């Protein structure tokens, strides 16, 4: 455990922040630009995972476990969200035979 | 705490009732359970000024959380009474619907009584995941499908922003606990980390998505229009109120000392929200969609309390939220009844309603007057508290903009009254079940009582 903490601390904190911000931005762009519901969904997961990475890094640098506990909560709730989200996508696929969100224009944006 | 336990156990009991085909017992058991939860919440009312957080600082049940729990529970009871006979038309398995609504309510209770950012996140997620399901309960209906998917994608997206904000605040201050964050802000007044500022902005974005404030409102009209009316009612009243309670709790507990930084951002969001909500509502042909835009504009008024953060903010939000919830319950109750007869959500469906259904037309008029903020109704008192809080901060321009918007809103609310009283149409009498009569009459009476004699709830928090 001690060596693991030291390994994580070998990289400066700023690099973790930058990396997470970049991954988060990729996720945001994915949600805004892609048209496929599953890909949008994956981009959201990318956003959540960048948060997990950053929380872990902060937690190690501060020597405080609560950040890592938060990561577990995020993982559990993301799994619940995946279950509900995929069910919704399957429901739509049954009705429209497509998961392209451009099909969903019956209500105007 | 007992409130939260009752509301969490109740849905599991309901699922078992559904398993053993006790369809008739569902609604009575739900209502009795919610009344017990309500009683437990009222018992927690304390005169003690400094209640202590429980569970290692995770939750804090003070008068603020009691007041908002009570409003949420009462609104949910009224909404569930309207659901008599509503879910049966959608599916034969109705126990799940009640259970999911109650799970969502459990999340709301967590949202109004959190004392740690972890619990804020968990509360918001419990509420949202339940709502994603509820928005899509009409499985064969395209509009409902679309509403569920849009709500889900936008909700998950905004959760990402909220989480990134929470993480940055954790990185700067080293804790998720509201007290520790507040102390950290107070002890570092000059050289606050840029991380912390970015964190506050991202939290504002995430929470504004959840409460449907412009420019993050674009999902709201579609979701509100596509979801079944009863679920729209739940989303636009209880959920919105809980969102604002969580918003206010976070900002008044942690960030009030650095208000100079985030206040201008929220001010701009408030003004955009008011104009977009009100002006777009003018052009709507569908009553349901009009109510969606009107709920966006009410989010703008509710943001006033956070812009002008002070000792009276909690009270102002409480008054406004109560008035708004009760009036919306009447409006959507009327809409559900009229829609059952005419099959459309448009204003034309209400033409000539006053001749055949004087009672329904009267309560709908009270509700529209209250939403528009006409004196002698609860809506006026709510707006009065909001505006006086802003005036106390010498923000005269904001009040002028708000009054202009209140005048715009009169046009679209009065369209319904004109349709009901002055347009004639051949129509049969709308059948109003006893449950509806009780809920609509009760809500109308409460609206007028608060409007005439506000003192009995205004001094609570």
C-alpha cells in the first residue's frame, strides 16, 4: 500500500488534474457531437471515470480516504444508471429499430 | 431520520403487496405510510438552534430540512391521490409505479437534509434514476420514450458536471463536509485556489441542469411534454423544490462568504431564465408545454433567493415553493381530467368549461391567478417574499426585470381563464371523481388561505 501511494505520488498533482480535465472534455464533446445513443452513453461514462481518477489522485495526495470511498459510490451509482439507461435504449430500439437520436424528433428540441 | 426510514421501507412493502396481487390496498397503504412519515417529520421540529449532524456528519436534520420534507411529502400525497385510476390504464403492474415514486421521494428527503457532498450526490442520483424510469412508463408511446431518453442522457451529463465540481472542491479544501469547506473558505479569504472557483462554477452548471434554469433548460420542455401528465406534475413540483432546497443549502452553508464571485454568474442565469421561460410560454398552443415553460420561469424566480442570499432566503424559497407546488397540482389535475375527455393537451380543450363544470373552472382560475402572482393568492405572497429579499440587497434592476416578466406571464395564464369562461364550445360535462374534488378543493383553499393570511407558515424557518 505504501509503495502504491509513492508510485501515484511520483507523478505531480498538476498532471493528474490536466489529464482528468482532458478526458472530461473529450467526454463532453462526445455527448454534444455524437448521434448514437450508446456512444453518448459511453462518453458520459468517460466523464465519470475522469472524475474517479481525479478523486483518487487528490485522495492520495491529501492522505485522506474519503475521496476513495466517494469513488466507490460513483461506481455503484454509475452501474445503477447503466442498468436503467440500457433498458431505456432497448425500449426505444424495440419501437423505432434505431438508436440514432435524430429519430427522436417528435418533440421539438 | 425516522421519516427517511419509513419512506425507504414503504416501497419495499408495496412491491410485496404487488407480488401478492393486493391491488386495492396499494393506494391506502401508501397514503397511510406517507402520513406516518409526515408525522415523524413534524415531530422532529426543534426549537434548538444548533442541531448536530448525525452519522459522522453525513446528515443534518434541522428545521430547514423538516420544512422542505413536509412540503415534499404533502405534495406527493396530493399527487398520489390524483393517481387513483391513472396507472391502471398504462399497465396491470401498478405497484412498481408507486414504489418508484416513493424511492424518488426518499432521494428527495436525502437531498434536503444532507450535510456532506457525498450525500448530496447520492440523494440526487436516487431521485434521478427513479425519474428516468418514471418518464418512460408508457412503453409503447414514442413521446414517452423520447422523454425518458432525453431526460436520462441530460441527467447523466449534468451529474458529470456536478461530480467534477465536487471533486475540484475536495481537491482544494480537502473534505466533503459542509462545515469543513465553510471553515476552509473563511480561513483562506484572499488566496483561494482557482480549483475551488472552477468547482463552484461546475456545481452551478450541474445544479442548474437539474432545476431546469436557462441556458441549461433545453431538455425540460420536451421531457415535461413527453412524460405522462402525472409524472410531469411530480417532476415540476416536488423534484424542482428539492433541487432548489439542495442548491440553497449548499450555497448558504458553504459559499455565502465569497458571494461576490458567483453572484454575477447566477444573476445572468436568473435573468436569461426569466425571459426565455416567459417569452417562449407566450407562443405555446399546448397547455402542457406552456406549463413546462412556466415552470422554467418559476425556476428563475426561485433563483432570486440564491442570488440575494441572506437570512430570509430559506423562508422565501419555502413560501414560493409551497405556493407554486399547490397551484401546479391544481393545473395538472385539471389537465388530466380535460385530457381524458378531449384527448388533447391544447388550450382549445378547455373552451367553455365554465358552463358545464363551474367547480373545475373555478379552481383552475384560482391556480392560474396564483401562478401569475395576483394578490390574495399564495403566489403573490411567494413573489412578495422573493422580491423583498432582492430589494434588501438594493438590486432594484433585478426587481424591475422580474416585475416586467410577471406582467408577461399574466398574458399566458389568462389565456386559460379566457378559454374557460369566454369561449363557447359544444361539450359534455367532465366527470370529476371524488378524489380529484378533494385534492383540487383542498389545494385551492390552501392557496387562498396562504394568500389572505400568510403568517401561519411564513415564520417557520
